[in-house]
C-alpha cells in the first residue's frame, strides 16, 4: 500500500463526519415530560399546533431551530413542509387566532439549553449533539 496514512485519515474523517452527512435527528424533551417515545403523527401534531399534549397527558411546547441542515431535515422528515411553507402555516394560525408562533432558537446548543430549563419543552437537534440535561424521545 502506497499511502496507508491517507486511508486512515479518510476513514477517520468519515467516522467524524457521519452524523453530518448521514443526517439524523434527535427529538429531545425537558425531563418533566413523562413520555419516553412519541409517534411521528404526534410529533407532527405538536409542531403544527394541532396537539398541545402527548398521549401520556404531558403538556408540551414545541421549539424550532431557525434554520440550517437539522431544521430542514426535521421539516422534511416529520412535517412534510419547507421552511417557507411552515412560516406561512404559522402566520395563518396567528392571523386567524388559532395559534401562536413557536419559540425558535439559533442552533442545537440553544435548543438544548432552552429545553433543559423549560417545563414541557420539546425540540430537535442533530444526532451528534450532546444532550445532557434533557431526555431523548424515541420517534416511532
């Protein structure tokens, strides 16, 4: 083998970059939330404002990221909307008096900090994010 170090470096880069390129979302919640899992339909309802509690009765408050890859992936995988469509949807809820704009945070660390300190908060972060202080919900 002519370049064994090059192969080792490439393998290491693939391992480190895997969460970024392979995608993956963690749904997180404040420890006060009793549920340990949530269905994809429940999650969609929570983030679209048609539900305010989980099946176990826990009242929840959704928290969104302002943009970025994690946000776009969450919208595509769980809500079936683009960011522009979601903003239009929320504006129509606010205009008709049927809902309010959810909290938005700049990135994973802000979402984690907010969810950790806010009773009932539910958000999402990239799969590689450290989520100490919050619980991870399994999405079924």
